[in-house]
C-alpha cells in the first residue's frame, strides 16, 4: 500500500500583450484588470522594439498552481523578452489538448507524453513531438478510500472506477494493470464530470478513481479526506517510471518555426526554475493570472507542494537539468506503453522527444 504525501470551470481566453511604455495586462472578455509589471517585465517592455508574435497555448486542464511556470514566465516578461505574446486557454484533459494541438487550434500545448505517443500511432500523418518535459515524474494514480478494503492494486479487480473523458491516468490504465498483474478488463469504468469526480467518489458512487495526484488530492483533502484516509497507487511507484506532462507541438510547426519553439521553451523553463526556487512568488503569479479571485489559495498551495515534492524535481533533473529526458528511461517506458496499448512497433525516444529546442544544460539547472 502506498500513501502519497503531500474550481470553477475557466472558459475564457487570457492573452498577454506587452507594449512599449505600458503595463503588463491580461485580456479577456470580462472587465480588464491591470497591474504594475515586475522590474524584469518592465525591462522587457522597454527593450522590445519589435512586434510580439502571438503564440496560442493550451493547458492540459484548468488553470491551477501547477501552471506556475507559465504564469511566472508571463508575469516576469520572460516570453516578451523572446518576442512572444502568450494567449492561452484552459484544457479538458490530455486527449483533448493533444487533438487540438494536432489540428492547429493551438501552436503549442501541454499534455501527457504517452497519450501523445498513442495519438501518433493512430495518426502518423499528423505527428506531434514533445520538446520539453514539465513533470519529470508522472502524477498518474488510482485512488481508493482506505475504508473500502482496496489496499493493493490487485484488489481493484471487479471494482467500479471513474474518470473524466480524456483523463490521462484512465488512458494509461491498461499499462498500469499489466505492470501490477491486474486484469484490466475486470473493472467497470464510469465517465464522470471533472467537477463531480471527487464529490461522487467520497459518496460511494465509485470504488476508486483515476487521476493526477496534483488534481484530485487537494480537493479530497478539502472534503475531509487527507492522505491518511486514502490508498493512493501512484503509477510511478508500481513499475511504471513514466514521464508526465510535456510541452507538445506539431512536428511540422517545430520544423517551420524552430527559433520560436526554442524561445518559448527557454522562457517556460526559466519560469519553472523560478517556481522551484520561490514557490510562494510563483503561486502569487497564478492567483493574479486567474483574475476572478475564486481560487482557493490554501488548496492551490497544497497542489503546488505536491508538484514540488513529487513531479518537477528528481535525481535525474538534479543531474541533467530541467526539461530533458534520460534516453534509457524513456526507451523502457515506451516499450511498456507499446506492449500495453498493442502497438505494432515500439517508438524510439527520437520519435517522441526532440531535445534540440532546449537551452544549454547550464541554463536549465536548479
């Protein structure tokens, strides 16, 4: 048994535009709110003598504290320094985000690396590629209440599980089941609205849920179910040393806009460095970016702490810097995913990840 330590649906577009002599502003269809830019952002404003290129970006889910790298890079003007204005929208799960990146709705986006691999297998003419890793360790998990008698993955057999459509952990269930010796087809899956998943779960509508720990553990804690009342089976603790979310682009877009992709990745990873070094400051950037004042600050602080403790940093990151992959590790996980999903061939790490857009290692250290 593994214990994991430790929102309003947002539909509006938010755009960042920096213009000489003006403050940073965040735009939406609602009433505008302006704020004084940081010194770094103001320097970017003063030094930007060219028109900024707008880049559309999709989150994998609602704006949350785990999006602190993006929020920090926007607030501090890191994108503007690179000539980029970021326009982003909330996501609806990795599957949806990946489809929208592939169709050109967004230039760049965030999603689960292995959901992207599955997409490429089914859509070889619309190939996507990861250009930086956000979560070095996957947050995918199955969670059961500790009073249900489900104390090991094997005891999930025959049970009722639930997840929103497009949930990355749900899509990876066959891989997790194979790694843990569970009959994947023995469970009954139920589709559930994201905002209802945790509430229905604690009411006993389902025996367990699939989720990202960063998404579900904070609201479960708020509902009175902290880690000590949950049995959390993190995929990474059960034979699947998976990477998590990555920055993803169409391969054709990256080939046509290499400097733009390189600039975006550099600014984003700089925001990730700042998040790790000063999480409170970066959390404040997320709260400011939300603009509606409805975020639960305590819950978002818990969410960010989960990412800091379990997702962003690992011995691999400490040795090799943020954003990259260990080829041997990625190869092993691709073999697991290929077997679990029944791919005809195992993708190579080079098919999946292009590290040429990363800054030099010395600029990615923590």
